[in-house]
C-alpha cells in the first residue's frame, strides 16, 4: 500500500522548474514527463519515506484519489505550478511541516500581540494627550483650593476642559458664599487646546470664602469643586531667582513682627514651575507650589512638603504690606526663572519691533510661563528682572520692556472677555547696587535708566500706570538671601507699596520723588531745578558733566569716556543748593557742557546716602542722564 501510494505520487508529480521555453499551450506529455523522471531519482525510496512520514503510509485511498484528481485537474488546465506546490508541501517530513506551522503560528501570534499592544498604546496616548483636554472634566491648571480670584471692579474668569457629549453640552457653575449664591451657565466649545468651557463672573466684593462647583447639566458623574476660594487682588511677581525663602521661614519672620497675624490666612501664594517652550502654551505644564495658605504652616495645617517649598521674599512682603493697608485678600503668583535675559521674556513679535537678535532661547519663557497665564484675570504685575541684561548690556532693553507690558495688558484685556482695565498697574524694582568700589560699570546704570524707558521716573508717557522702587542707595549684600528681614527687603517693599497705593489704588500721597525739570548751563557749570517736591541734599557727590572741546552737536559717550577722548565725563560736585535746585561746577571743564548724568555707577552711593532725596517720603532720586545741553545761560526744559 505504501509503495503503490509513493509510486503514484512520484509518477504524477510536477516540478516548479518548468522550462521557460515551453509554450503556454503545451501538453503534459511533451513537457512534464522528463522532468518528473529526474525528480523521481532525487526522491527517497518508499521505505525511506515510510520512516520519515509514517502517517503517509496510512493514507486512505480516498486521499490518494484526491491527489490524483488534483493533479489531473492541474494538468488539464495547463497549470503545472498549481500542483507542483502541493507536491512540495506534501513531500516535506512531519518535523519540517510541524516546524513550518510553528513559525507561522509564532508570526501570527506576534502580529496579534503587536495589534493588541499598539491599540492599547493608542488608547493611552489618546487619553494622555487628548483626554485631559477633550474628554475629562476639570478646571484649568492654575485653579485650585485656597486660591484668590480677582475681586471687583474686575470680573474674574473661570475656565476648564470638558467633553462635548451633545451639540450644546452645558456647564453649570455655582458660587456659594456667605449669604450669597451665584449661578452661571455656558457651553463646552472646541478650541486650540481641546474642548473648553469659560465663565466670566460678575463683580464680587465679598472677602469670605466661597465654594465653587462646576457640573455638566443633565449628565451624571461630571462634577468638580473648588474649596475655600477668596476674592481679592491678584498680583503676579516676575523676577529672577533672588531672595527666595521657604514658606515656613516666610511665616516665622512675619509672625514675629505682625500684630495682625490672625489675618494672614487671607494671603495666598502660588508658584509656577520654571519652564521654557519653543511654542506658546495655553495652559501651565508645571506647578511648583500649588495655592497655599502660608498661615497654615504655623498651625501644621498643610503638608511639610509645602512648608519647605520656596517663594520670593520680596513678593511675600509686598503682599503682606498691601494686605495691611487694604484689609482684604491678596493673591500672589510667582513667575521666576533664574539667570534669564529680556529676550526670553518677550514674544518674537517684540524681537522684530525692537530689533533684538533672535537666538535659540528667544521667547521661550514667554511661551512657557507668561502666555499660559494670559487667561487669568489679575490686578497687577511686579517686575524685578534685568541683572543678566546689565552684564550683557542689552541695547534695546527699554523697547522690549515697554512692549512686554503693552502686550501683557492687551492680551489679558482681550482674552478675559474685556473684563479688565487696559492699563493694569505695573511696579518696577530697580537693579540693586553691587558691592564694588564705585567703578564706572555702565551696564547697571544703563538698565536702571531703561527700566524707566529713558525718563528716569515712573509713570511717564511711554509707561503709563507704572510705579518705581528706587534702590540705588540699598547695596545688595549676601545677607539679603538668608532671612526675610536681612538686607534691605523692607525698604525696597516700602517704596514699592507707596507707588502701588498712589498709582494703582489712587490712595495716599504721591510717590513721585523730585526730578530735574529744567537746566541752565554755562561754561564749567550747570544749574538743575527739581519738581514736584522739595529736595534734601545729603552729600555733594554723584553728578558728572560731559565736556566737549568741539561743537555742542557732537554726541557724548554713554560709557565712561570714548576712546579718542574728544568728549569725557568729569565729576561735577554740588557747589550751591536751595530747596528746589542745585548748581554743579566742574573746574576741569573749560569748554562746552553738553550732557549731565547722576548716579551712573553700578554702586553709586553708600547705604541711604546718595546726593538727592525728597523731603516728603525720604526716597532717593533715581539715576538719570540728559544729552544735547546748550550752554548759553538760558533756562531750558529737559526733554526725554
């Protein structure tokens, strides 16, 4: 039986290797038989085949008949290939066939596994990158328990992400406070960041805690809550990594001095994680310190991890002094990136307008930290940055700062539904003097000048609704960084708060210190007249004049002296004074006085001992420089 089966199989088998010259309509007798004979010589004998494939010796005649029928059908169709492939498959040993099936099963299983893993990965990635903004229901990143929202007269904005379940998926926002309840409705809409909802609140003046609840109407399981939310003034502090203290140290220092510490629970702090991005973000990607009640550190009501996180000491003191004067909640948001330059804080449009060369780091802090905050309604901004720019002597710092403030105001105005003033107040902290020997390092004085848009005082025409904390008589020391009360932190904040109360809140006396308004120049001397207040002259030094041997039209160097020394800056001590004026005399200048400047040093004077102070607030006059003087003896106004 086995022999017959094997013989039949061999005699009728067809090889794949058909002669390529054989015509398509050739018959089996002319092209197949010789090939079959050669293959028969290469096949194992019947006995060998029985050993290799014992199952084959037991094949039924039905199976043989099927093979024969398949062979005949292939030959009749002229398709020798179709049956020769069957032959090749059937002629393999059981071990080879089993191995082949093992390989096929492995490949199929592997492909199925890939499909399962790939599908799961797609689901996970879709949830991570889309789910948070499209399918989940939550507030935007900077909303949280214990936060402060902007109070009246502004209208706070609350927004978040949600699913679009129907064409008009509705969100119900409920504010519940002491003896008051407000309800707002909006719908979920598609936006650049996914599906979002947004509510513009009405003006709220209550200072007691609110509970804010958002839910999807007519849909179960979608409800989110903010607890212990206050309404007050929210200030953003933009600064370099200067005086940062742990939250517990902030409170320890404040508790020691404050008689009103029981009210400190109304001051809340929040800090962004330092971040840079090549593209503008619409929401924060990282939070360093969530909304925290520092008062709770003393009472062990927050985790020790929060107590050990750091926050800018000057920003905290500013909020503390504001709270003492206003007696309602204050929210403080720290936006800090150490060793940063101005080009990183402004968008690319400012680079073009101010002719600032772009680098790989250009606009990256604006994209990662400022742009995500533009949907949050705030009251004002404190700017404390520029140290690295002074060292690099950025020429267009003033243009960049003016544009930063303008864009920040306009973007908040537009993106919060026109619910804020177009001229939100901005406070500028001047660069601190460095403890050096009074060498003429122009970078620091130049940046101080440009922090006022080259006016020397704030506010002015280019920088409306701004105020200035002058620091030229408060030299920075290493102790500034160790304690809330070390260094001159309180003096800086006191000057800053005076400006805020006058400019931002329209309360109290004017914070403007005396500044030169007119001059009268002669050969070798110049008289300066000050406004708006009387002056206190504490010493006779700090003024310089630029003396030119040629015409008065030649420019005077911004730096100490030019290389060719055609013009040079010479000391001009105060030789005469009154309550509103000083006369400067330079014995070395026998030609034309074409410019005058004051406190143009990295460290222009010792502690609280500069030349000119106001008699009202006892604050110092800022650095200034004026060019294009005419020394004809006539009284002329200074022009920016």
